[in-house]
């Protein structure tokens, strides 16, 4: 009888919670620096969610430790739907790459929805003499340990893409982690580091301005934004592929009706012609899934990157 009474009490409450949500501003924690793909995407999504759900969605940057600091901030937040976390394959990589973290991704956070994915581009400083990826690999083999590549931090997609290239091309290049992708990009443009594997969405304008030289993109097919640049596979490293994807999670225990409401709102944004067109111009592709489908996607990605990290054998 007690169970029946509790059930009768909780079901209407859950419906009311979903109907009333959000009743005040929601924060989106971005565990990376300002100006990178996650930050830019969070602000775009937040603006559209504010328009559709009637409350401000405020982006907060909590960068550091390859996304661990911001993720931990989200994990310890109340599971009430008013703290969301922007994630990427950094978080799924960190499950096997960042032993210092104080959380387990799929235990302490609940999937909401993926957002988009994009190819990366291997870009070098104009001071580097290599004009093609083949020439860059030859240069790295001729002078092992002398070429540096920048990233937004340990375990980020840019770092893992660099390690994947190092492993598959058989070259000795040195990782230089910066605090965020903007600083890493500036390091390559300024010549402090020789190269970076960065998101096409953010590096393409620097390529167009002649600040860096694009040698290859990392998808299965050529990027629509940089169609004259070959893929890494085309350029001679057979089978190479790396991308960056973005999504939203919330603290574990966030009510399922709230998760479902957010999922529906995000998927509505992904269908907007203006959003699809904007991302297409930047080389990003929308990803639409239910929370359950996104859960399976994340679990598969955790396993994928665990296998890659084990292949490298050099955790920080």
C-alpha cells in the first residue's frame, strides 16, 4: 500500500517538474577555454534553448586539466536540471587517460543529447618547410623529437589525434599541451610550436588568412570547407581517421522528464535550417539521438579510446 501511495505521489510530480522546467536560469558548464568549438557551440545552443524554453542558458567556462576540472564541477552540482555539461570525446578519452579524475563518466553523469561532429585539420606554421603531409612525415623522421605539436591539453581530441598520427606514421613528435585550443592555435600561428591538429570549424579561417598551412584533414572524405586539402588517408597514412564531437550531459539523478525535455529541445535546434546551414559552412554535421541512443554511443566511445590509449602506452 505504501508503494502504491508513493507511486501515485511521484508520477504527477515528475510530470509537473517537466512542465514547469526551467523555472529559472540554467548554466552550461564548458570545461574548455573560450573561443574553441565547445564554447562557441554551447553559446549557440544556449541562445536557442533560451528562446524555446523561456529562461537564460548561461555558459560558464571551467577550463583546466584536459576538461577534468569543469567535468568535476558538473558532477558535484545538484541533479535538478539547472547545471548542464558540454562534453566532447575528451571526456570519453579521459576515462582511460586521466587517472586523477574523481568521477566515472557513465556513473556520475546522465546523457542528454549529442550536438554535432566535425573533422580536424593538420596545420603547420608557415615557418615549417613541409608543403605536404608526406614531406612533414619525412621531416619528422629525419629530425626525430624536434617537431612539436600543440593541443588544448592532455586527452583532448587534438592530443589524441596527434598521438594517433605519431603511432600510425611511425614518427617522433613532441606534444605541447596548452590551457585551451585558442592558446594552442596562437602558438602555431606565432611559430612557438610547429603544428597542431585542430577542428576544421575553428582553424579554417586561419588557413584562409595564410596564418597556417593546411596539410590534411582527418575525416573519411574531404572536408567541404577545405575541399582542396587531401585527407590523411589520401596523403599516405592509410586508415587514419579522427574527429571531434560535442554533446550535453547532466549530473546523474537529474529527473528523466527534464532529460527528455532537454533532448527534444536540442533536437529541435539541430533541425533548424539556419543552424544546419551555419554548421555546414564551418564543416560541422548535426547529430540527433535519444538519451538512450546517446548513452550507447558514449559507452562505445569510452571503449574505443581505451583501446587507443592502451596502444600508445604512455599515460600522463
